[in-house]
């Protein structure tokens, strides 16, 4: 082997531990950066879900106030219907107020004139039965109804007298208001924020998709494993993203924030590009040094 080659190998061997150390240090730094990004993304998701929960609690309180109507206690459904129409005009977050008996007979709804009772035909999301069973407010999933026929979600509260749940008050929500809460998070344009119900159906999403659409398979699988987390998967439009998600104790809904994989991995790509360039320059310098030294030693 020529002297020049031996000197190059000697220099490269001397550099090898430093390169290995640099790679290990870079990997540790990347891990720390990923963990910091994960914590920040989950924190953003919690903040957004908190805003949604505040909106829902406001609806529950307003419905519970209406449930104390003296007209309901007196059984005067026509007078209550007129009262519910006045209340609806003050609630931009609602699209209707429905009054239903515990046996699922709809007695009044605020968007139509007062008429005869009719069976409740809203899709069964379990919330109505839960209200009657527990005498506590419940928040349903995405469903269409016999009055509000477009898919929406409903806040339901019981109207109780003694231990009897006599009526259930329901307020289908204006999904534009929920979408506005997601918009208010001011996330970067290429990020995705999604609010889904218990069945992993979309309630509101930025960028928008139709309500009731099933979330992507990777989202559903990850969200079924734990109430909160971070995973890599595909969004509804097929893009690969890292997603943080949390679950509301109030509603059971989930809120997810998807960050493009390129954004998350950009730091790693830059770091390894710099590291690779450094290794190439170090080897080039070692080769030059070996050539110069060999030139001086050789007769």
C-alpha cells in the first residue's frame, strides 16, 4: 500500500470516533427536538379543545336555564314553544331548540310553528337515552334529524321533576361556530386541525370537509389506542403528517392537529446535510494532508 493511502487511512481513522460522536450527539438533539415539538403540539391541541369545551359548557348552562321554564313546569307546551323561539334568536351557536318527551315524542321545535307532536327520528347516537337514564346533560355525535336535516351535533339536557325525567331539551349546534373556534387557533396554513365525535366522524375541520365524514384509517387506529397522543399517519387528503390529539372529558370528542411530515423532519434533514458536508470536508482535508505529508516524506 502506498504511503499516501496509509496516511489517509490514518487520518480517516482518527476522524472516525469524532464522526461517530457527532452522529450520536445529532441523534440525541433530534430526539430532544422531536419531544419538544410533540409537547408543543399536544399543548396546542389541549388549548383548542379547551375552547371547544367552553363553548359546549355555555350551551349546557343556557339549556339548563331554559329547562327551568315555568311554562314547562305547568305543562303549557305552546307557551314554552314561543319562549324557545325568543331564546333561539339570542343563541347564534344553535340552529334549533327541540323539546322531546322521555318517550321520544317531539313536542315542539323552535324553527317551525307550533304543531302536533310527532315521533323523534334523529339518528341514535346514544345521547338521548343517556340523558333519560342518568338525568345528566349529554353531548351527542354527528347525526341528521327530522327538523335539522343536515348533519350536526346536539347538546341535550334533562328536564326533571323530582326524580322523573319528563322532557329532554336539545340544541343542534351551528357547526360554523365550532369551525370558527378551530380557525381562531391561527395554525400555519399547511397544518390540519380536526374535531371528531365518538365515532371518529368529522364535526369540523380546517381545511373544511363535509361533517360526518369518517376520519382516515390511520387516525382512527391511533385514536382508539389512547385518549391522548402523537403519531405519524395519513390525513384525509392523503398527506403524511405527524398528529397530536386529545380527548375531551366533557364530550368524549377528540381534537387532532396534523403537522406536515416535512415540517417535523426539516430539522433532521438540515442537521444531517450539515453533518454530511462536515464529514466530506474533513475527509477531503485528510486526503489533502496525507498527500502533502507523503510528498515531503517521499524521496
